[in-house]
């Protein structure tokens, strides 16, 4: 814990001192009395918006449900897990092994399972006479157990409607946060045990498609839905159906599609011993690694925390850290962490450089009992390491929305876009390091009836979601206006220029200064437009709708 606190302090200090250049949020929506009634300068939605689908029942999705329900929308929330909470729903059940190499982003989170062709919906299939392990694997593939571990703690996030009691500790366990989010869900009668018809748990959104009216005009969205129902220890059934909506909120989170680096030789190791090489999303407790020698790859927060957690039970832990390429984590942090925190490291944890190569494992029957212990790992400084029992990759996640494959385009590099006039939409996802084509990181410019909640890094997500959800709800109700499509693109391209002329892993990172600037802008914009078009005022402290 001490190592992690120091690392976070160094990280935030450097990030705020060097890189906190707020986006140009003062330029959009600047107006005078002469342009208060100029709807032609605003984006015009192609159909009325009253029926909303929310994908995900983490804190962001729950807050969004509250905002839309309070404004009188018809709202449905779909959650693939059995209960609300998102990442804060801890279970000892672990996700399936992360694929090596990474899958295509259109199926990196999950591979959509659509109903058989030409069947009438709703449709149901039953699976009986299975081994319990097969039922468990199907359940885990559907619900995707969350990437948190038993001892994980966090500073206390806060929803304004549900303040923590006085004298609440600064850091709370994952169990506290799990119960806090579920309490918020119960407050709004959308917990899994509330039997609210507006919620659908154990339900995964497999596909989102544009729908058209009888005249062939765009009219909204159709969702193909898949529900997992466990009917016994040896059986389960799957139900598919479709529902239609006017607009979609994507609140499915940032931590679903695991990322494993392309290190030469890793694929062979993972194929031969998949149970010994894992992603950090599978880590739960250190007892599993008692008296083992473990290599943790990745020096960000999760990697350092897992290494520290392991040290209590493991015989030896190696933490492979590399100076990150990018602006928000720089080499100075790497050096400072090593120089200043070495005395705080547990005695059985050693920091080593980046991995260059996994040398081929010998394939001999006599070596099977040794697992990966006989394999050699070469570091970038030429050092050879061997003798590991387990390897954990704490190397992050990629953005992926398998239910929106039509907006994925892996062919584009970081400095490339779809040519203007091609008739093809600019994508949301390319290499998974960022999301493109968003206005204020919230509205998909190509189709602003798709909104996104809490997709940024470096934000206080519980608080931020309240303002992002208010913005989407008020825009779709006509109580606030988006700029024209061209203006939104102009602002977006300027942001790309400000980010160095290309997209990348730091593109979605805000940090405290930019987050505060964006929240101030959202509040000012929404309140100014409320005077013009009607609706309640938004503040940092009040949730009242007047």
C-alpha cells in the first residue's frame, strides 16, 4: 500500500504540473443575445427521443438511469451481470483466460452470440446434462467477472445524493464500495431484487442496429438481447429477443477487453501453460501463489498493488516496469518511483526492466512438472531470468464495444481517418487505445443518439457521471443544444491537433484540471440553454428538478 500511495502521488504531481492543459471548453457554445434563437446553428435530431436503453448497471449507468427517469423518459437498463455495481461487484469467480495474442476488438470483450438465422424472436435454447464446469464457463463468459481483487481499496467516491457518514475512512474496501453502489440502486428501486420491469439483469446486449420506419427513414435503434438463466447445477438456458429504442447510452465501462503486449515468444508460453499465465483481471487473493516465484508485468497502479499484495504469501515477486511512452506517465515518474520508494518495497519484491523476449520453452515430457520454470525471459538490458512459477500481466485494457461492430475500424492508424466524402462513418474504435469521434467525450458525432458515460481515464467517475448524464438527458429533451455536425467535428479535430496531431493511449485521459474544466463548462452550457429552451438548472450541489 505504501508503494502504491507514493506512486500515485508522483504520478499526479507530474501529471498536474506538466500536462494539465485544459481543453478549449470556453470556445464552444459562446453566444450573444443575437443568436439565442438560432436552431439552424444547432444539431437537429432526425427523430423524437423518449425511449432510452442504458447498457451497463455500474455506478455510471445507475446515475444515468436516475437522471433520465427524473426527466420523464422511458428507460430500460441492461446489465450482463446478476447484480448492479459494475467493477465493484467482487466475486471469487474469475474471468476466462485472456486470449494470447489479443483478439480483434470486435470480439475482445466478448464474442457476440446471435440467435440462429431465420428463427422467430423471442427464441430460447436449453442446455442440459452438462458438467458443472461447463455451466460455470458459460456463466463466466456471459457475465464477465470483474477485474478487482479481494484486498483492493479505493478512496471514497461519492454520489451527491448519497453522502458517506461523517468520519468515513479515506480509503474503503471493495466490499464497502460494492454495498454503496447497490444501496444507490435500491434507493431508486433498480436493484436486482427489486423486480423492476425497467431493469434486465443477466442480459447482454449482443448487437445494436439502426432501425427504419415503413418509408425507409431512420427511426432509432434495435437491440438484440441475450439472457443467461442458470436452471440447475448441470443446465442453463439462453433467451434472445429484440427491443426498440430512440437512443442508446453506453455505460459498459473501460475494463472489459484485456490487453496483453505483443512480446515475441509469449504466445508459445501461453499455449503450452495457459493456467500459469494470466491477466490481472483474474487475480483475486495471494494465497493462490503461496511460496511461488511470480513475475508481475506492468508498473501502473494495478501492477504495483498486486505485487505488494502477493508479497505476503509469495516466495519472491518480480515487477517488470517500463517507462511509458506518452505524456501522462513519463520516465521521471519511473525513475522517482525506483529511487524514492525502494526502501518501502517489501523485501521479497524486486523491480526489473521491460521484457524483450520469451525464449522458446523446451517441449519434453520430462519438463511438464516444471511448468514454465525452465523457460528463460530476456529483459531489454540483456538480463536473463528464469525459475518463475506464475506470470501475471497487469498491462491494462482496450476500449471495445462488440455490440457496435459497424463503428470499429482496425485498419486506421493513429494519424489516419476515413476520407471525407467516402460515405463511411468515422469510427469509434480503431486500435483500442482510445475512443474517436466524440463530442465532449460523450456524444458520437456521426450519430448523437448514442451517448457515452465514464469512458475517460483520470476522472472521479461517480461524480463526473452525474454531469455527463445530465448533459445527455437535457440535449435529447431539447433543453440544451449541440452545435452543428460541422462545428462538432471542427472542435474534435482541434482537440486531436492539441493532443499532438494523432490519437493515442493518452487521448481519453483527463486528470483533475481538465475534468474540473469540463464540468464547469457543462454546468454553464446547460444552465445557459435552460434559460433559452426551458428546463431545470444544474449545480454542483443540488439535484432538484424544478
